[in-house]
C-alpha cells in the first residue's frame, strides 16, 4: 500500500461538545494538504488526535494501512509522525544545533554505549551528528547561528527552528499547526518557499493555517472543516468557488440581516439605573 494517512469515521467529544464528528479524510505524500475552517472548526483537534495528544471517542486512524489509533505520542513519533505547535515548545537554554542533535540521538540510541565507552568513536560520532544537524539548519538558513541559544532568537527564527526540529526526525507525516502565526509578510512568504521545498514522495505534509493567501499559494488539496465536520474538499480554485465554504466563513445574507437587526435593537434601547441595578428599555 502506498504511504497514506487515513481518518476513518473519527470523532472526538469533550463532555457534551462534539469537536470532531464522523471525519473521513486521506492525506497523501508528495503534496501539501491544508485543513482550514473557522475558529472552533476542529482543525487543531484533528492534529492532536493524530499526534496522540487526545484519545479518540470513535473511529480509527491508519498509517500505511496500520491502525495507529491510541498509540502514545512517542510510539507515533517512532512510526514517523512529527508536528509543530501553535505555541512554540523549544528548549530555551539549548542551541539550535543541540535542538537538532536531540532528534539525531533518538534515531541512534543503540550507539550510545559505543559513544560512552570508546572515546575515538565518540569524537567521530559527535562530528557526524553536528554535520547532519547543520545540514538540517541550512535548509532554513539557520546554520550560521547554530551555536545561538533558542531564547536569544527573534520570533521568526524560533518558528523556523521548530519546523527544522520536526524535520530532523525524518518524518513520514509532518503536521504544521499555524506555522505563519505571528510572522510578518516577508517572513511568511519566505516560510512558504521553504515549505514548498520540503515536498517529497516520501512525506505527507498537512498544513493548518489561518493565512488564506498562504494556504491558496501552497496547497495542492484543501479540506474544510466546519463545526467538527467535513464541509468541502478540493483544489484551491474549487474551494474558493464553493458557496458552502463562503457561507461558513462569511455567513449568509440572513445572518447579516439578523446581526444588523440586533444592532439596531440594541442602539434603540435605553439604560435606566435603579437601586436594584441596570435595566434596559
């Protein structure tokens, strides 16, 4: 079976709230697939389900036909699932190189005894590990500041470092949760070019992003969620022309008329303060 990540009848409830309902989507390699929708649509919840942060309330998730439902995050990482976060999660006192080297160690853990007990091997392995880390950082133009600590980086570089770290584990699935949040226009354009360069036949890239210009420029396919359900799926041009998507984002004419009527009603009401509080008339 070709590499594919599948959600099958996936649902997630938080008490009485259905955050995701009966979701069926396929994420394929070699392209960038975006998941968009209004606030509260269930986009980040879907990533958290695939990344093992939340247990599913129903359905299943498959990678290469293998059921990965319920696996803990570290097992999912071993299976090739990597991600970034809306809120940065960096090791503030570690350098950029050290951030990437940590990922290298997770793949070469069995060589640790050799590195501990044989100094010549330790020196050679350390040099090779740093070389590989610098190669990853170079993809994001960060190699020149590899020895800088994360806490001393400007915000735009911090965002790039988190993506570089996610790539360093050589994932099969990469979830990017709002990577452009907080970036200026120039930084966002540069980030987009770097993400396009990451496309590979061996990598599934899933982008969650509110910047619609970025989504439309980068995406090969788009899934639109609304109130936890799949609303639409298609190319950027198909999504742009979808009236259901336009209504979900902008509201219908009836919604606009209701808001205008409510505003007029509120403007016409007069507050009267009494000894028992404020009343409206």
